[in-house]
C-alpha cells in the first residue's frame, strides 16, 4: 500500500477577542414610544419605556484594543 505523509499547517496561535463593557448609563425615557396611562379624575399615572446605553469595545486578548 502507498505511504501517506502528514504535516501541520496554519499552526500559529489564533487571535482571541472578547467584549469589554462599561457600566449602564441612566435610564432615559424613550419618547418615540407612546406613553400608557390611566386617568382617575384629575390624577393621572403614566408608564413609559426607557433606554439605557453603555460603551462596548471589542478587545484583542493580550494586546489591547
């Protein structure tokens, strides 16, 4: 039978990334979404949707950004 030869290729270490996240910011009302409310006489209660943001960076491990 024929001989077969094998060798490694692409044997350099793979680059590894991870997400680095900052703290969530303040909750701010999303004015693009209508408020839901219930009026009782002159007193009214409203509920609305809020949004928060935070900084997200893709970082290469052991190198920095």
